[in-house]
C-alpha cells in the first residue's frame, strides 16, 4: 500500500469513528454485495479526464476499507449488477472503454490519454433518439456518452484543464469529491440542443439519483449570460423530481461571468422552477455571499480556490489554482446530497436503492439516540426529506456580501435579503480538509441517521422560502414538493426583501 493509500484508509477510519459510516449492515445476498445501496451522480459538462485517481475504482472508500459488504464489481458492465439499470439492447451501442489506467501515483494523465487516442476517436455521438453508451472498467465511471458530434480528437475525454474534470472531481472524486463513494455517469454536451438532449435522457433514468449541471443558457448566452431561457422540458423535470431524482443547477456567476452584477434565476427554465435545486456561491476567504451571482438560490457552497483535480499534472495530485464559481458550488452540493443518500441506504437493511413516487431508499432502520424521529426510522426515505436535511444542514454566512474584484464587503441589510444570495446557507465541503469536512457533513447526515440533533434555523427563514417557492410555482407551474403549500405569509415591514419579492413576483409569468 502506498503512503497515499494509507492516508486514504485513515480518512475512511476517521469517518467511521464519527458515526457517519456504520461498520456492519444486514443486507440481502447479491451478486455484488454493495449494489443494492449504490448511488449514482450524472454530471453534464464539456469533457473530463478519467485517468486521475479521483475516478480509479481501487481508490474508492469501498475498496480501501475492510468491509466487503459494500464492494462493487467495477470491472463488470453495470447492466449485470446495478439494480434498475436498463438492458443493453435499449442503447444504440453498449461497450466498454478499456483505458490505460495509472499504476503509479506519479503517472501523467496526458501521457495515459495519449495511449488511448484510437479508442477516443472511435467514440460515437449520441442524440435524444439514439444513445451510444460507454463504461470504463477499473473506474467508478459506469457510463459516459457524448451528445452531439464528437470532436476530431474524440468524445468524452479531455485534459485535466477541462471544465468537466473540475465538476466531476469535486462531486464523486475519491480524493476531492464530497461523495467519494458515489458512481459517475458523465454526459458530454457540445451545444444547447445537445445539453437538453443529455439532461432529457438522464431525467428518464430512475437509476440515476442526482444530476449536476454547472452551465446555464440565456437569450444572450455568449455575451450577457442573462439566464433568461425557456428551452427546457419543465414537465419532464417535474416528473423526475416527483419520482425521486434531484436535479442541481448552478445559479451562474452574474453578467459576464464576473461575480459583479447579479442575474436572475427566476426566468430560466433551468434554474427557476421550484423542483430544481439552484446553487449559489460564497467567497472562501470571508464566507460572505458574492454580490453578483445569479439569485435567488436554494443553497450555496464555495465559489473559488476549491481543491480538485482541475489542472492536476499527475494522477494523484490536485490542480494548483483550484476550481471556482457556481460551477464548483453545484457539484460540491450534489455530492453532499448524494453521500447522505448513500449512507442512508447503507443504514437501511437490505438492498435499499429505489426511485418511485418520491421514495429513494427503503429498508428497516433504527434512529440513533440523538434524534429518535430521524427520517430513515419509518423504513423509507423521501427525496423531499433528504433535500430538507441538505438545506437545513447549511450554515448562513452572516457576513453580508462581498465581491472578488475588490468591492468592499457590504452588510446584509435588510437581513432577509441574504436568503436570495445564499439560500439556506453554504456547505464548506472539503475546502478545509477531511476533519472539517466530516464535521460539516454531520450537520446533514447526523440528523438523517439520528446521530445528531437537527440544527436550529433562523425564525424568518421558513417564511422567505414559502414566498420563494410560491414565486417559482407562479412562474413555472404548481408542484407539491415545495415549501409553498397554499398559504403565504403576510407581507411584513420587518422583512422588506421578502415582502418586495412577493409583490414583484406577481408581475412575472412564463408564457
């Protein structure tokens, strides 16, 4: 075992010690012991490198611990072991990509990629009507497709400087991800139409638990990035969310992608509907909300200098510049949600993965003493329950607003306007290392499993999000899974931002 692998094993031991990873579970006999609890994230982006150790099957926590009940057969095609996976005949083509994977921690991703040039060039493009599906033995990449026409160098892959390397490594990465236990389906898009085809396919897959999207279209997409867009299939979004899938979308970084002048998320069919989890960003130094990202949002995470494989020069290192923007915050948040789901499934007896009528995990479970009424205690976990645990596990900055271009921090005045910028608060993720990550994550997973009490929330938080939910439903259509359930709080002079939000939204309507 290398020094790095020993360190990874110590991290796994630490997480077990916190009570977040139970040691043993009653589980039905399966061909693949851990398959019944497997959790899958689909990331939609432009390209990524599968050669980094963030994606290597042998570096997953399940491979580094001594518990065989969570093991996954990642040298075997997913149709043979993953519950709910479609039949190979449903695809236009279905095949493995046997890549030259790293054997030493100093190996270079670009050198490994060069050995597979012919394989990448042979990758076929996919469309809404025909999908050419690839999986990568020896990695956690159980699926990858290129929607649209592949580049001359081939589809799916790219250097570590590819945007998708950042988004995938901070979500499912073994070294940097907030769900290192999770599996990856990578969907490459090349333009607006292919992005919609990619997410349209993903939303129809009940075996995919979460979708992370770190892009956004607009009516003036190239220059203004105004996020005014109505090209998404909002009915399919609503159906997928109601079934139990959770869709995360980045709120955007403001006009010109500069974090200076904010844009609205409400008028985007990607970020505006109530059934989408819209993610903002906070400054990693001050933990203050940026003045200029898209808003309003549901929740936030770190917006710059986040550790990832983005720009890494070897398979076992991180990139020097870190990963940034709501592009980072969104997959960090999606990974946090998905890891909580994975641990819930592990804690619920038997093969627990499902996605039916909002139920996302089933099985007998006992809540720990700190919270006897935890969500898994009744034997079934709803997506709406887990989303609420995610939201209420976030921490408010309480520091007003800041800008990365030198504008001084501004006080959060009025106080209730902060909810528009950071939603329920921010998630730190792995920014400060794994010990701090475990403590931060416990605010989400602890109450879910009953190992910690639910965090106390501000009194004015719930009314804000009832208005926010009402506004989104007013624009995009009704939904039973939101905070608005038919009754609005009265306008209140002590909550002027919330009151103005209510009044202003009445004039907005999607047509």
